[in-house]
């Protein structure tokens, strides 16, 4: 692991502290790691949506087979 020092507005720090005291997260590290993962998932969904929109705009059907989904997962995690 590596270390990172960040500066936050007081309101953001207070929010993180509340999340920890409420038991949602055990530490600021865990909270920020969860936010990063959520952002990765959001970006992956945006890629899928863009791909689907592009395909639909081309007015051609796609066959969403298990193999197609496997390829999409590989593309999105690359």
C-alpha cells in the first residue's frame, strides 16, 4: 500500500467522521476506498451505456449472449 495526504474542507471531514461513527465505515481509508470503487463502477456503467447507445444508433441488433457479456466485462475492466 501507499500513503496519500489530502486536504479537505471541514464539512467533508465532518461527514467522513459521521460515517465512521455511525458504523458505516471503520476508517477514512475504508470510506475513500469505497468512494473510489463506486466511481469505477459508475464509469464502467457509462462505458456500457455508451456502447449500447452507439449500437442502437447504428440500428443493428446485438445478441447479448454469455460470450458477449464476457467480452464487455473484459473491455470495461481493461
